[in-house]
C-alpha cells in the first residue's frame, strides 16, 4: 500500500504533467507551435542571428533533432535560415517578423521561464535536484539523456 507521501508525490507529478499537456494543447491551438518550438524561438531571439552550430553547442541537442525543430519553424514562417555571410559553411537562423509577433503574444511558461523567473539560486538548485531525483525514483535513468543533454530547449 503506497504511503500518503507517495500518493501526494504522484498527485503533484500528475498535476505537473497535465499542466504541460494543457499548455501544449493551448499553444498548438492559439499559436500553432509546441512548447519546445516556442522555447527554441525564445532562445533564438536571445542570440539572433545565431548559427545552427552555435545553437547545437548551447543546447547540447542532437543535430538531427535541432535540424527538425528548425525546419518546422522555417516551414511555419517563424524563423529564416540563410548562409552565413562570412562563412558559407555555416547556416544562420533568425526570427522573422511573424516569429517576433508570436513571441510577443505567447505566454512565458514551462522550463524556459526559469531563464527569467524571479527565483533564487537556491530554489533553482533545489528544483534541479528534485528533477534529477524524479528521474531516479521513476526508474527512467535508461531513457534520460546523459548530463541533461537536450535540456535547455525544454
């Protein structure tokens, strides 16, 4: 029989999971993007214009995953991708006016909010520790990216 503490933790996780489901559903309906796509738009906006190589380095994201995300944003008209003017081997990504408008209207929610949230360093460390503990207690280590790779865009 689960303890009251275990049930409280399960309820809290379920609440967080459902909040993400509803947030993503709302974003998809209102803006046509997912939470991960919106987070990537915010990161591009911070560094724009930025090369794909720079994004890969900042996000520790698999090149194919990043490429697919950027492709979808290009197809949606939210970012442009061009050849870097100084190094033709590099691809540069920048927001389009449509992408800027979407960012101005979209809520700042989800993990990307931690970039601007009024949280103390201690609170952020506690949150990181709690998420790492959740991966372990949920038995998800085998499926977790090594060292938080691909985490920044979330």
